[in-house]
């Protein structure tokens, strides 16, 4: 049947618009009231918790790592547990509070972004074991790394002079002699700056770096003493947990009728993986678990 095109009504069906979820941009600043509350709350947080909070979103990372958040970082560093024998040095004059918190309580290598536990306090960096071997150089071995880094003769001379004159990290070698190490990217940066200066500017630059090195070494000794004391205290706490767990397991096994076996196999029991765990023995431990610890 023919249709009358004039009377035919054409309907244009438009597809419903998709609801776009509005996400706050990282560049959008927080309201003043929210920023003030966040600034106050973060001041009472431990630096490790504050670093974890900064990794939750781009917006928070931009706010927390901003220079205006300096007071919150300073207040956060004062929340670290203070030890009477070796108190935590809550202030570092040669770096910002945020960088200091990242150095002390972070967990990533500054060069390869992998997990790292080794902290070079005098250099203000954290490196993994591999990067510590490849990225730390001193004046005597810079000639061996000359072709590896493709250095020019002027860069090599500047690096040799700086590494020999400035005490960055002092370590003992096999001959019981102190060696000065430096982080290679920072050393190259200082060498390029040294080359761009005049003779008078180079002397002033070397003097500035020497004073900074003395300040860093003094602060590094305090941080290393604090870390060594914390490590010894942690080992002591873990040993106490293992001893309490062993005594509780032995007591419960004796109550179950295994007193003679416990006295005979106490040495083997002390080496069992379920016994040497530094954990508190809870009431949920069943008799089967205790029996497996005896086997």
C-alpha cells in the first residue's frame, strides 16, 4: 500500500546521552575548608601513613607534595616514636621535610624504582643493592667508568676534582682506608655546573659543597645511630615474642599429656617453623596444631 510521504511523520529517535561520571581533576584545588582540615589531620599522621595517603590519588598527591604542605610534613615528622637513647632527628637542614620523610620511611629505590632498604643518609638517597654497586662512584674508580658514561675529558676532570675534594660518603675499603663515594647522577650534575663557572665561581662552589657535605655527614651519623638502635630493639622484641611463644606451646603440650616428649625433643621443638614464628599464640590454636609443632 503506497504511503503518502507528505502525511508521513518522520520521527528521529535520538539515543539517550550517556551519563558521564564527573571526576575531580588533579589540577582542581581543594576547597579552602577541606584543605585546612586535611592539613590539620595530616599533621598528626605518621610519615609512613602520610606517604601512603599521597599514593591513593593524583589529587591528594598533588596537594600533599605541594610546598604549602610543609608545615604538615614538619608536624608529621615529630610524631615518630622518640627514643631516649637515640631520638629521631626530626629536622634536616639540607633537605625539605617531605623529601626527608620519603628518605626515612619510603621503600623505593631512587634510581630504578624497585624495593630498596639501603639508605645512604649522607647522600640523601635510597638505593637497592644493585644500584648501590653501579651508581656509587669515587675518585679512584671514576677512570674505569669513563667509557661507560661516555664522559668528555672536561667532565672527567671536574668529576675527579669534586670526588676527591668533597667527602660525600666515607666507607672503609679492604685496606682499612676511607673512600669518598658519590651518587653518579648527582656527581654529573655538579660536574656540569662546575664546568659552567669561572675560576672564582668554582672555588666558591667547592667550598659550598664542602660545607654541605659536613652538614650531611653530621646528620647522617645521628640517623644511622637511630636506625641501628631501632634495629636492635626490633630484634630484641622478636626474640621476646619467640621465647613467649615457645613457653606457651610447651605449656599447652604439657597440659595435653606430652610433657615427657617436650623435655626429650625440646631442641627440635625450638627449631620448628611453627614455633619460631615471632607471633603471639592465640586461643584459636587447636590441639592438632600443637601436635604438628611437636612432630
